[in-house]
C-alpha cells in the first residue's frame, strides 16, 4: 500500500474511533492497525527526508553534490 493510501486509511480509522460507536474490541483492533500504519508512514517520511537531504547537499566548491541514494543506504555516504 502506498503512502497516500495508508494515510487515507489512517484518517478513516480516526473517524471511526471518534464516532464512539465501536465496541472496545473493535476499537482496539483499529487502534493496533492505526499504530502500524502510523509507523509505516513515519518510516516512509524518514526515507523521503533523507532523499531530500541528498538532493539539497552542496559540496565545498558550492556545487550540488550528487550521488546515488542506494549507495547511501549501503553506508557509502561521503
């Protein structure tokens, strides 16, 4: 599931829980799903943030630094 779908599902869960019409068991199940979705979204946002940092890097010569993102994930950061 992509980020936007996860976020939409998370919004749906919040709406259902705020309605107050759920049993405790149903609320707990939705809460657990929401926590997982929230963690997944945070992880995806963290990856996106790192990619933006790479894209915005400026070298000592004042020129943009370019490198493969995959290299950074493998520990090849300069």
